[in-house]
């Protein structure tokens, strides 16, 4: 069973719909026992870092997530769930989970795109991911595939954790982690068949460990 | 590099896909879920549903359509038509839509934009604007006026002013429909599209007038739009989404070509 962490952070059902479509057993839960019993954790989220961390702490889920990752349980962070696995987020000046060393920072206002036009914030739409380190999550995913992004802040982890990069005004880290702990800035559940491949790969990894 | 988006628009009435044909009113042309799935498989970047169901009692049918679509297609899609409150928005988003679009309701009650953005985030809120060329005047300095009820009612509001206003209120995106170009198949209203796109910092979706893939290229280059909305050009089988995107790609437009 894959658990999708429920911490009142936006629409969690779209990830569930993706997993249901792939016939991957899953449930949306905030129950600690269910989380501990699961074979893998998906940590999604839409919204602001401050309230997300507050909700996690109030439910005592921050410690559970840290313990489970320490025990080697696979975890996949998505979007906001990707950002708050870092040490700190500039959004609402929020201390975060610290599962991956680094910070989450905001796109600067003055950035320009390839044609010299000022970029819009949020970064919204389809953009390419350049995989710089091979990893099981991207097995079967062509280099520079497009994924769907919606965000105003981006992860800036220590170099060792950068797995993939995307260009929007600057080059930022859109995929980070290490084996068994991954975080994606884009939405795999909204990125068509290629996005679903990533969810499937995560499940396959969970089954193997 | 951020891709330009190709977005098919599906009009839905009483749960069926429908299309306005000039002089004939609306004709049913199929199942919206099936069409959405076909467009998804052909490479649509996003899908827009517009609910034109007249009676309030039958609106539940649309939510069923939204749920079905959400369980089968895995790209963002938005739902508009008849959204008049934050509660309407919530229902559509819970049913699985990524975004909601408001049009007349926002003109009558602009607060709905900020309330929606506050509750669900700006990225969820698309403001649809129906715009008519009326010539420049003191009241309408840009010459483009906001109309509602499918173009039947002029509102005395300048389109450029309104675009800036919806951005200020927290809209995440503008879907800009030219009443003059709509249904002509002569191409998008590029002057209007460019004027709005250059004056807001949220994405503008060009709508109304697509009859040839060339028009879509124009919308995102000359018109500076982030996306091109299409309807008839794909509904009646003239082009597939893939053919349209390939045409754009071959002319140097950054589009998503594999999925």
C-alpha cells in the first residue's frame, strides 16, 4: 500500500486518481500507524509552506515522516511536498523537514526568458527536465521530456542531491534526492503518460525494497 | 523553455458535447469524456470545458462529467460556465478540475476573483473575457469593450482596464475571446491579444477565430499569447491536435511534442 499524506494542503485526489488509474493500491491518510505500515509514502501538496508545516507539526506528522525516511522507507515529494523536505523555505520564512540539505527560494522578479521578456511568476505550464543523474524514478523517461509545473518558489539543494534541472529565467533544480528519497517540483500526476511513468517507477521501487 | 500550449475547448450541454453552428443553434456532436480522452492522447496540453447547460437543476450532470474526465486524463483541465460562487468553484475543483473559469460572474461581482484566489490559489482562477471592438472613445479608450451573455450585452467596461483589474484581483490567467473573430475561422484578433498580453504579467490564452494552424502560430508569436484555444478546427476532424502542434513546432514555436 502506498500512502498519500493528508495534511490539509490542497487537492490530494489528483495523485490518488493517477495511482488508481495505474491500479496501484493506495490511500489518502494522516494516520500514523497506516503511514508506518505502508510500503512507500507520497507527499504532495499545493499551497504555502508556512501553513503546510504548521499542519504537519500539529498532527505530529513531521516526526513520523523523518523517522520513516530514516528507516529507509521510500518517499516521493511533489510540488509543495518537494519544497518542504528541504531545511528551510523562504516562503513565510519557514523551517522545514530537513530531509534533504538546502533551501527553497523564490524566483526573482527581474529574470528574463530566452527572448529577453520578463518571466511571469508563477512558472506555470509545460517545461523540460534535463536529467543530470540517472535514477530509478526516470527509467524509461526520455531526456528533456516536458512536465507540468505550477510554482513561485523552487528548491535549491546541495549539489550532490540535484538529479534534474529546468530552465525558467534561470536554471533551477526540478528533481532532487537520492535512492529512495525523491522530490519533484512538477506534477507527475498532471504530466500525461510520461508523468504516470514516474509514479509507476516509484511504486516498482517500493515493491523491490 | 516554457512551451506554448494548445488547448481544445469543449462546450458541454446536459452532459453532451455540443457545438454552435451558425444559423442552426447548437448541435450535439458526441461524448465530452471520449473527446477529452482523444485530445489527451493526441497531445493536448490542457483542456477547457465550458458548461452551457441552461437549467440549474441539471448542473450536477457536469460534475459527473468532470469526475469521469479526471479519472481518465492526466493533464490539467479547467471548467467554466455558470460558476457564480466560491462554493461552485470548490465543487468543480473537488470533482477533479485543476482550474475554474469565471466570466460574466466576475464582471458582475469582481470580488469572486479575489475570493477564489484566496481560497484555492491564483493558479486555479482563470478569468474569461468576451471582448468586442467598438472603436476608441472616452469611455472605452482601448476601443475594446467587455461584453457578457455571449456578446449580447455590452458592459461599458474597457477590456484593457479590466484585464489589469483581474490581474490585480488575483486571477492566474486570462482567456481572451474576441467576439468579432469568434466563429470566423479567419484567425485570432491579434491586435487585441497582443495589447492584453503586453500589459499583464499573467498568461493570456488567445481564443476565437482559429481556422488554420497558421493562426495558432500567429497567436503565440505576433499576438504574444501563452496558449491558443481551439474548437471547430479539431471537433469536426479537420486537423488532429498532433498535426496542429507539428505545424507549430516546424515553424519554431516551442511546443510539447512527445507525451
